[in-house]
């Protein structure tokens, strides 16, 4: 028998589809060479000599995937929540992100961000940094050290933002090229670059063209924002009257799926054409329910996306969202879908615990490859949850305990965490 093998013992729960949980009570989860080999009720004889970590009555779930968050915004999470998106960007976001020109500020702010993300149940994330190359590299160094597996983007923006944070088109492209070269030299194991045009209002056509050149030259993925807020969408219509719909802008520049793996955050107001194009191009949607409430954007028709077979994950969107805790994001997704069903459109039933858990694991995990499940061959990202802090007067079944975790868990429940078979230090 070749390769390094270890086994986790506990109550194992994972998804194959949005429809149901797969549960193995007091089971064995086998990791071989960083990949899931199998989940067993009784340990196969051939594995008898392998090391076992017995987590007793704890729950073992796949690591959670945050498909969209902003590392520099972590400092002001929970603040400035009384504005709509565009005003919120001007008043809170741009001044805060400008501070990352200082490496001293970046070092302290990103240290806090990285430590808290490390201690959370998140194992994978798609992260926005700022326009600043040195601070973005520093963030990537820190994330690499944490053992988490991430895509990180130096943000691009060359219009419609204050001078103190606005780039020149050529300068933005040049800095992005330098940043990519710096990243490649660093030979990170778990940290990869992702092109990050902030959103259409921040990027001229010329900059989009430059980014496409870099995308092709280095075969890079892309992340951005799409159809988030009514004011933003009207603005995109004025800026790009030639586009059929908002997402068509990115698509015209070849930055919208197809040969360019893409995550678009929000998609609250995507129309038929935009939904069809995302499906055709395999664009991933990052559903960010708390952010959509906080900056008064709306509620995305997530059930529609799931039913149509679009690729959907969950994003905390810190600091539109106030927390990196993806259990909160899952609960918010269920809760906001209920309000949508009650107040907006009763043809789309509310989301279930099974569906939001799927989105936060295998759904978003698809952007990273075979990630977010314990099916054979999936990368071994696992989180052990000890729910004993939340005592209950009666015995509870495993599904109920997971459902309760979705509503009540935070980093205090995280007892151990593994990324690609390597244990992450939580202390
Ligand atoms: N659209 C453009 N930039 C941002 C941002 O930082 N946060 C959110 N939620 N939406 C955006
Ligand atoms: Fe965002």
C-alpha cells in the first residue's frame, strides 16, 4: 500500500448534490496523499494499521469555501451599514482601502484578517486585496503561511474613484503584470493570483482589454462584481450603452467564463439573458446574502440558479458582510430566501439547510477543482466541529446537529481543520 494515509473518526457529513446530506455516524474518513479516499462505517481491514485521529462525538464536515470577500475591508466590518452600495463605497470603502498604501498598516490589518480566517471553518477563499501591489503581496505571503488555499487579486480601477486610489490605465496594467511576475517568483503552494477588475464602473474599456491580454498570457482566472444594486446597474447602462446586459460587458472583453474561469459576486438582478450567458460560460456565482441586505441591494434568486444548474457558492463579502463566519452566511441565505419567497416571488421556495451547505462546500468548491466534498478523489479539506458548548437536553440526530451548527456555530466550535490533508494550526 503506497502513499501517506491517515484517518479521522467522527460523525461525517458531506454533500454530493444540493438535495441531501450524506451522513456516516461514528464513521471513518480516510485521507491518502492529500485526497479523500473514502468514508466507511467500519474500517476496511487493509487500513487497519493506519493512524486514526478519534474525534469522538464531533461532527466532521468539508472545509467551507468563501467565494467572495475583501481582505482590506475586514478592519471596518460592522461599521457604516446605513448606506447603499455606491455611497458606501465612496464614504467607507475607498478611504479605508487607500490606507493599504502603507505597508505598516497593511501588515497589522492583514495579520488580524489572516488570523481570524485561519481560525474560522473556511479552508478556501477568493479574496480581493486593494490596488496596491506591495500590500497585496504581503497579504499573499501571510495567507500562504496560514496554510489556507486561496486566490488573491490585486484590484484594478482606473475611473470613477477618488484620485488617491485611482490608477492610470497603463499604470494599472503594468503594476498587475509586475504583481503576477512577483507572485510567480514566490512559488507559493496554496496561494494563486486572480485578475480583479473591481467592477465595470471602475474599469475603462482600455483597462479591460489590458487585463484580457494578461489573462491569456498567464492563463488566469477572474473575479468581479455583477448586477448587485439598482444604482450600479443603471450606471453600467450609461457607461456601456453598447452592452446587451451588465455581464455582457465582461463577456465582450473575454472576462466572463468560457476559457477564463470566473467568479461573479451577487447577481441579484441578473435577467434572462445574463443567466443564460452565465450558464453557457460556466460562470460561478458568489451569493452574498448578508452584504445584499447591508448595502440594500436585494435578494438573489438563488433557487432559480440551482434549478437551472448554474454554479453557485457562498461569499461572506466582508465588509459588505460583517463576518467571515460562513455559518452565518448559510443562515442568512436561508433567511433572506424566505423573505424573498414571502415578499417578492412565491414561485421560488425558500432554500433548505441541505442547499446552503452544498453551496458553502461543493458548490463554491468547484471553482478550486475537486473540492468541497468527501467523495473519492476530492482534495482533503476537513473541519472538525465540537458542538458540546451548545448543550441540548435530549439526544439529537446528526442532521439536526449540523442544522444547529449552521445557525449557531462560530470559530469556537472548530476543533481541527485540514487543507489538502495538512492540518492547520488553530492556536
Ligand atoms: N462593487 C464594487 N466594489 C465593491 C465592494 O467593495 N463591495 C461590494 N459589495 N460591492 C462592490
Ligand atoms: Fe464584494
